[in-house]
C-alpha cells in the first residue's frame, strides 16, 4: 500500500532522511520507532505530500504521490495527531465530522452529526459528549475524540502520531486496544510513530527502526526482541550504552 524508495530530505545543514526505504503492505500495521529528531514525523509528512523529498519516490497503492490529485489522495487517509489537535472553538461532534462537512466528502449537516455520534460510540464515548467542547473533556477523552475523527470517513490508511503521549498507563492501554480493534475491523493499513514500547507491542504487525536518516532494521514485531540489531536492542530496552548516542 505504501512504498518509499531512497527518500532523502535536508533542512539547511540538517540531513534528516538519508535514503529511507520502507514498505507497508495492505492491511498491515507498521510502527516506526526511533529517538527524537530521527525523522519519523518528516517521513509521515513526505508520504502525505506536505513535505517534498529532495530525492527518491513514494508510492501509495502503486501511484506516485507526486502524480496524485490532492483531494482524492488525502481523502484516503485518516490521522490521529499527537495531543489530539482538536479545534477548541467547535463542539466535539463537529470536530469528528470536520472532513464530512467540507470538500469532496461533504455531507448534509444532520447526516454528518449522525456519523460523528456513531464514531464516538465506537471509541467508547456516549452521545451526550457530542455537544461538549474539547476543553470540557479529559486528556483521554480528547484522544478518543481524535481517534473518532481519524476514522470518520472510513479511510483506507490511518496514521497515528505518538497516540499515547500524555496519557496515564491505563488510558494508554485503552487507546492501544481501540487502535488495534479499529484497524483490524476496518481492514485499514496503519502507520504509527511512537516512543512507547508498550504501544509498539500492542498495535504493530511489523516494526521499522529509524536512526540517522535510514531504516536500520525492519521485521515482524515478534522478532524485535531477537533482532540481533544493536540499534533496536538498545532502543527497546532503553539502555544508555550502545550505538545510539544520548543527547546531553
């Protein structure tokens, strides 16, 4: 479903991506791990076409991203942003139905509200939450609203950007379980970036280790602990000593 070939991206003197090769098969959940500043978010933005690589090609379902019609292309994606990224000035249901009330996916207001309430139920929120504002919700509830928005248009591909950041361990477990259930139910292709190894083990089919602008290792999540790769081993066990230098 997604293929990156020799992707490079430089910002000034900072060479972030140095030849990323990555494949995500259809219906698969791939999690990208790696330290802060290794290019995980830049990789997502390149796939979405928000950033243009300096070199290399990206294909989504066989089509070069550069050749795609933007509206039709982006309509295939859903995204759960880090920190939920809800609009404070509109009620929850309008946050969830935001895409359904605009552009190519536009639906009548009443229909969009019904879809929003249905998606809120799917993530474990009651219909009365629909008319509240984001500020009235806890961090965990806001994250669920963000997840409901990500799946509102039944996308083929869903991106999850640090889905458990800022949540306590119990709520993190709830969100991980929801992500796994929803991706499986929808048959969606999922791409997640996270530092949380509990999330990795809960939602990944495959894992890719990104460091120094390249993918150091990729394979099934069940092989991660016995990968034999020193970068993966140091990262997943949180060791100070190893090939990944700590930033001081």
